C-alpha cells in the first residue's frame, strides 16, 4: 500500500514518489482509492510513466471496507479479552 500524508512533500515530489513506488512494486494491477477526478487526472498526466497494466479505481468504497473490517476485528478482540478475563476470574 502506498500512502503519502498531505503536507509532507510538494505535489511534484508526491507524484514522483507515487510513480516510483508503483513502478518499484512491479505490480500488474493497481487498486486505487484516489477520489474522482483526481484519479483520472493523475492517470492522464502520468500514463507514460506508470508501468502497470491495469488500474482499477475503487474510490472510497474500498477504504470503507478496510475500515469496517478493522472495526469488526477490534470489537471481536475486545470481546475475546472480556471472555478470557471472565473465565480467569471465575477460576479464582
């Protein structure tokens, strides 16, 4: 996953870094969460530089899916801990 925080670099540096990271990964397919129209602009401006065969734009849907899974795993982990503590306290 490639992620550069806002404010870290200039736009030109960020774009250069993203293109280098994509090319360095030697990926055949990119799943992108860039918002529209930023994604289309990025691809149009850097098409000659990007060395990947397929670029799939998922928008914010993919990120929401990852966030939901993180929350679900946090809740599950919390419940497992509570059950464990309950069982330990019950044995004492």
